[in-house]
């Protein structure tokens, strides 16, 4: 069971990394540090968006409109951290 716990934690850590990368990249594109017309930037942006949109879409349907402010990544991160807390607190029950 320890292996399963470690695999789940790794998946949650990777998801957290992708969310932070998407968030930082969105700010860099907004402040015109990155040019989304460059092929590499466009591929990375499109890949991250396609990967994270299934996580963001249900949250966006629930959250009210905030006038251009997207709180979906924050809510998903809080959810990931909540899952990590539950897993860490209950891992002893599987020994």
C-alpha cells in the first residue's frame, strides 16, 4: 500500500507543478514576456491548456463570474492539497 500512496502523491505533485507552470505562463503571456505566436510557446501553452481544462471546466461552472479573474486554478490547488492531507492522515490505516 505504501507504493500506491507514493504513486498517488507523485501524481498530485505533478498536477500541482503543471498548474503552477500554466499560471506563470499565463502571466508571462499577459505581460508580453512570452510571445504565443512562437511555435514552442504555442505548443507548451496548448498542451498545458488541454491537460488542465478537464480540471478547470467543472470548477468554472460552479464559480460565479469574477470579471476576468479566473479562480479555477486556485480552487483546484486547494482541492489537491485537501486530497494530499486526507491521504497523509489515512496512510497509517493501510499498514
